[in-house]
């Protein structure tokens, strides 16, 4: 298998799961700064021009959430639960995360990290204020759930935790407004204890994680 990645937002969770599982993948770094993802050789593999991308034989699988699930099922890991009810619950959190929590966390990540990296100027104060407001709203939803649960689904570590935690990988740099969410904080500390979550990218190839 080959896992195409960059040290950016969505590839983080795919790389973290691959590392956690010890998946037999060859990592291929895509140089976003030089537009490698927009070049014909890469577009022939993934017409979206995005990372991550997993190639497993004839399967060309894009979208980080799908890659996580594929890696877990391929490994026979309970990161992806075996019962239909729990699978639906995981899908609920993955959908919620993409629509809400990571969406607004990614907006802050973009304003505070990506814009300076690309030389796009200062953060947009109005965009930051709106993203902070919405991030707090959904962080409160997450905090309430975690008040009664150690992990997001079935009280065991799973792909939902790797997905929803993505913004927390840059909590300080993206200036995420996490104050007052004690249960999110506890969950974050549990995740930080996992080397695969804390340092998800291939060590020999990793560059500035803000890139």
C-alpha cells in the first residue's frame, strides 16, 4: 500500500491510524507548496488533487475518514467496530465532525497557520471571530458527550476519536478556544499519550507540522 500525505489537516488522521495500527504502507509525501498535487501524475491517481490518498492494489481511496476505516478493517482492528449499531454511531460522529467541529477548527487552522505559510497576509478578524464562535458551540456538544464517556463510541479508542481530534493536533498554533471544556481537555490528554496521535507523520520525512 502507498499512503500519499502532507503534514496538513486531513492527512493527519489517516497517518495517525496507519502508524497506530502499524499498517504496511509506504509513505509518499506530496509537496503542496510546489503544487505537486495539481500536476498530471498526481491527478491521474486522485483527480480531486487532494491528500491523503491510499493506493491498495487496484483501489485508489481518497478521503481520510474512508482511509482510516479501510486500514482498520484490513487490520481486523476494533478501531472500526464490528456491530452495525456502533458503526452507525461512528458514522454519526464522522459526519458531525466534518460538518461542524473540524470544519470550524480547520477555519482557525487556515487563518492562523496556512495563510502566513502561503504569504496570504494576516488572519481575517471577522472570519476568526465567526469560526471561534461556532467552534465553541460544537466543542460544548463534544464536552457534554465526553462528560459521560471515556472515548466517543463504545468507550474505546476508535476511528471517530482520531477523526474528531484532528484540530487538537494544532490546538495552540490554531488558537483554538478550548478554555472551559474540561472533558475535551481530559480526552485530549489521553490522545496525547498515544505516540501515533502525537507524532503521526513519518519521522524521517516530517517537516514543519504547520505546513
